[in-house]
């Protein structure tokens, strides 16, 4: 192929393929500016063009016109491709070679038993006698070759023509090669020539090596190959030889010693009937073979000799094949139809979508239907939205400060997607409108889910059923299971074992739940209990021995308050106007009565809500005495407790409010319900006060109907900026629905910035609430005798020790059995069983494992070991039924791998490496590198198309501010173009 100026006058190299059209008396020029759609043009020349050659600078093409006995010189540098001249070339010229010393051109005249050597312009011919019937010529590739080898078919000799002095060629040697077939190649550098031949009187094939520096002396004995060798090619590095054995339906592939020229033991590879042409890929890793009578095209890897045959015939009578300059396409000529058939022969970058100036996309996810993709831009707060087919970007999704995405994953049903934000220790849930699915241009709501403080999540994956988004938390040595759609479950009445659950408190470690049971206690009578539940697994609880009324002592217990150290428990006794304080020395000890909190001289009435400072010394108690709702503040560090002050919540109503104290202890909140009223609209108010101000009256924070506080009976602080409000609802007419209101406060923490509600069952009569540090809400259901648990959706699973463990990437098997997380600090992969108690199997792998990917079917996982230049394979159901390492792949091409992904059919592993603009494709069965594909500047994460029929992978190009698309087809038919010529004589 050759080219200088484009056919439209554009300056710049345009690769072109040139070949003779025997029947049409023309030169065919196929422009390959768009390599999968060659633009074919013809140039009339004189009769019977049999061969072509191109000058070293690509400006001239020469055709040997067999029937006319001439040589035509065509100007490839001119837009109209003019024939500059046609000159006499002797009788029946059939072969031509250019790129010789001084830009000379050599033509073999078969019937004249001579060659003619011309200058670059086809002038100054010098005839030179050679052997009988010269039928093929060859010279060293690369230009300025000083020798030409001429195969003389009639007398079975090879003439070595010295052209080192322009205008004065001489025959330096003539070497006999019995049965020479015309298949010949000269090695780079020009020292050795390789000639194919048939044995005399037999079809057995041989290759003879000639040392041109030694006047054509044979190097060793002829090397046996298959029967009837018709074509021969040397790899571009001169270290491989391939021979097409027409008579034995095979090719012979052998190594070549470039210093001695010696050929190693040829290894036969079956390729189908009658191979007639071979051509090495530009990188020398594979060779294409055309089967003439079967129409087959076979690609053979030269390292493994693995053969891949194209399922569809490439022609009726294909005769020649040649690769394009980048090796991603090849071109086959069909003698029967005159078609030029284009074939994909290697993966290649097909395009890219820019993600914005200054952006740094590091990971990408393709939608399950393959029509759009998301890319995480680590340099901003945005997720790019991409259309790979249309190669266009949509409107990016803003996550909002302080979130900056690192990884992104999309649920199989497209009802949500997730992005990690390491800096904010958050998972961002991207959801469509209710009842819709995510699309390229649909509206998206972004909801942050807080992970554990300092979690710093990087990798994320979604389980096949969409139940969990799984994050690799580098800062807390955990793998978090997040329920993006929200999780809830019910602790059954049999487990709770309460008559009338009215209050809840949770231990600091989240493993023990205390439930107050009012138990229909009469006024001023001892009664009720505190149920104690122990968490045995995710969503699983078992009852422990309760705290009975005598131990309390208890009188219709309502809300509970537990100190931060878990050593002090306060119980509001609704029926006798007191608070019981219980203590223990350690968390393993039984609870014992410590003191009773009372108020004098005016006793408390109906104490309902409680709040306790983290040190367990200051207690806030709701009070309904004197026709007003108040909060009484006590110092319980003394015995008896000392009353400090009264804070008014609302006057004119004898309603004890629910209470909540912010985790930092600076703000107190109260919820006042008017549940007894029968109005058919929302009723209720949430109040708040900044305690340091010592205000006597609380301020309104939220009131109905402006905010969703509808008959609120319970209150808890999710964090310093979020309130949970239990709205009890109403079962009698007019009915009101029960809900949990989530109120996000503004900067003053005494006003609502935004709110949302989660439905509750009013038939259960939700009453009071306890909130865990991760946001899980435990709601005591008075009528249902149950506890409703609304999880934060976050379940951290420890996989190591913070500081010595750094989970980085995570992948989920497509059967939903395991999540596999790489651990850069520990040099391990943690396989977390997603069912049951989330059992963790940790496997030692190489240094600094980064990317991890699971193969389709859930059988294997692959790990990119950045520090060891390797990829490890894990069997997820090993010999003992648990995950185990089965092998590690090392290869000179695997260098500092960072990310891996697996094709939809499971056959290919895509590997990106540190600061590398190309990605590597490995065979997932053997680990053999198949292709290195340039696709950007510094590739990071990759995502294959989810459909096996679409061989495409998207790659985040961090330094290129783009997402690249690559077609991963290794061998595939593109289509024919009309061009009646013979690629056996093609030049590129």
C-alpha cells in the first residue's frame, strides 16, 4: 500500500492498495482512508497486467503488462493517477520489483529469459540475461535493496542480480533449486532468500535457504514442508516463515534464525483445502491463509499455532490476501466474481466520545441493552452520559458537591445505577422517575447514601437481582452491601414478645435492641418490661432474658435512652410520672436498678419522650403536666437526680412529646402529635432548640401541612442534619396514612431544607423509633407487636484490618453468589458470599492487586496484579467447594496491569495498564496475549458490550478526556467491493 496526497487533494498519508486487473487491462487503486470501505479506482494500462510494484517513496506504481510486453509507470502522487509512460519490457513480462538501490525497478520477461532494470521513471532500461523462464522476482523490503532474486521456472534456477550500482546490473550468481515453484521471499537486510520447491517427480515440498552474501550458497539442506508449496512469506521481523502447502491443505510455520538464516523445524497447521496465498500481519503475530477452492480464510497465530477459521467463505475462488497497514483489516480478491472482500483481522479503536475539557474519566459502565453508557469523571462531580453507537455525549449527571465519582455500575433492570465517591465516603444512587427505567436522555434523581465515616469506596458492582450495590471500601477495610432501592424487614411478634411495644433503643454496636413493652399497665401500677433482642445475622434476631417490671422498677414504659458506652439505660414510666435509670459495670453484665428520676414539687405527667447525652449524665424528659408540653432537664450524675430547668414545647395541650438529641449534643428536638383529632388533614409539629442558647421556648422546625409531619409519635436524629419522624397515621375515618418522614435540615438546623417519606403500615400503629449510626431505623409497632426495620441499605462486611487492608475494586458473579474484592495493601482477593452471613474467603495473590472481573457463569474471577506484572485466575468453586487460586499468568506484554474486564461470551479478557494508551486482549482459557490495541493516551477502566453479538468494549481514557470504543472482532467478514484484480500481485 502506498500514498502521499489524498485523492481529494488533502495533504497527508493515505494508505492505498494497488493490484493488476488481468482481464480489464487496468491498474486497480483502492484507497483505504476508510479501511472497512475501500474506495476503488482503475487506471487503464496496456494488455494483460500481471504484476505491480510501488516505489520506495510511494509516488510511482509500475505494472508489468504481460500481453503487451510493456511496463507502465503511473503517478500515484497526482490526483488523477496519470500514466506517465509505457515502455518496452521484453517478451511477456510477468513480475516486477521496485525499491531497489537508486530507486531502480526490475522486470522479469518470462519469454525473453531476461530481466530489465529501469530507473525510477521507467527510463534507461538495461536488459540482463538470466535463466530460462523467469517467473518471479523478490528483493529485501524497506527500500534500497542491492540484490534481486529471480526464480527461473523453466530451468529451476535462481539468479542473483546485483543492482548495487544504478544503471549497471550484473548477475552475481545462479543457483540451482530443483522444482522451484516461484514462491520466494528475501529477508529484511537482504542477506538470505527463501525459495519454495517441489521434489522432482513428487509433490513433496521443500524450502531452500540461499545466502546472498555468499553468492547464493545454500544454507544447510532443504527444509521439508507440505505438498505443493504455492506461496511463501516471511514475518516482518524476519524471524518467522510461513508456507502455503496447496497439496496438503496446510501451512508450515517455522522459526528463522535471522543471523544464520537457518529455518527451524516447520510445524504443520491444517487450514482447509488448497491454500494458495499467505500474508503476515504487520506486527508479525499472525498470518492469514486463503483456501482457493473452499473460499476459506484462516488466521494462524505464530506463537501458539492456534487457527481460527472465518465461518463465512470470503469468495468463490479467492486468490490473494493482503493486510492493511494497521493490521486491523485485510483484503481478499475473488477471481470468480472480481470482488475485493474486506475482512476484519484484528481489534481496533473505532472512535471516541469526549467527556469535556479537563475531565478525567476513570471507569465506565455500559447499559444492559448496550445503547448508552456512564463514565465516572474523577476530576469533577459529574457522571458522563454517552451514546456509543452515535458517538455523542449526553447531558452529564451532576452528583453535587462534595461528591467526585470514581466507579459506576448499572443495575440489570436499569431501575438504578450507582457511583462511588471516595472523597465523601458515599455511594450515589442514580434513579429514573418512578416506574421508569434509565435511558440515555431520561431524567435522573441523584440520592447520596452515606457509608461508614472514612470508608472511601472505590470500586462498585451491582448484583444481578439488583438487591445490592457492592462497594470496596479502601478506608475501612470493608465491603459494603448497599440496598439502593431501600431495605426493610420486620422482626416478628414472636421474637419481640411484647404486648404493646412503645419504645426502642439500640446498643452502640448495633447488636442489641431494647424494646419497651407498655403491657396495658394501669395508672400508678408496676408493670411492663424491656424486651432484649440480640442480632445473630443480617435481619436475624433472637430474644434474650427481658428486664422485668420489678428490676426496673417499671410502670408502663415508653421511650428508652441508652448512653453511648452502653452502660446506662433510662426508661420513661408513662403511668407513674418517673424515669427509671438502670446501670451496669460492663456490657456483659446484667442490668441493675440505679435510681428513679422524679420532679418536685410538681410531679411529671405522662413522661413519654427521652433523650440522653452521650456521656449519660444529662437527661431530657417530656412532660404533660399543667396543660402544656414541656421538656424537663435533669442532671443524673447525682443520686437523687437534680432538676435543672424546663423548656416549653407547646402550651395549651397536655401532650408529652417524643424527643431526640442530635449526635453532637447541641440541638434538642420534640415532636407533638394531635393523633386524637379526627381532621382529614395532616396534624403535628416538630420543634427544636439550640441548647447552648438556654432558650425557654422551642422554635418550630416543621409543621403540617408544609412538611410531612402527620400525627408524629416518635422522633430520632439520623445524624446532625437529618431527622426521622414517625407519623402514626389514623385507621378510623377519616383515615391517614402512616409514614416515616426524613427531614433534611438546613444550615441553621432549625429549618427543613428538603424532605421525603417512606410508607409504614398504619394497621401496626408505628409508635417510637431508634436510629443506628448507619441510618437504619427501628420502629416499635404498638398494635402489630412487631418492630419494623428500615435499613440504611448499608451492611459493611469486614474483610481485613484498617491500615493493613485496602480494598480497591470489586466484581460480582453473574449468579449472584460472590462479590470479589481486590485488596491492594494485603495482596489478596476477598471473596464474600452474598447469601447468609456473608462468609469471607481471603486468597493471597500477587502484589498490589487492582482490577478484578468475574467471567460469565460465575466460575472464575480474574485479578490484575499491578505490582507483579501478572494476572491471577480464581476458581470460585474450587476443589473444596470454596474459592481458590488456580493459576497466575505472566507474559512480557503484561506490565503493571490496573484494570480487567471480560467479554460477554467469556472468551476474552481486556487488560489496561498504568499510563498505557493500548489495551491487551488475553485468551481467558490460556492467558495467551492475542492482541495489543492502541485506543487512547492513558486507559483506565473498561466495559464490554453486554451482548456477545456486539464485539465492542468501551474504555475510559483518563488523560485523553474521552471514552474510546474498540471493535474486538478478531476475524470477521465486512463485505465485498467490485474490483476484478489479483491480490497475489498486490502491493501495499
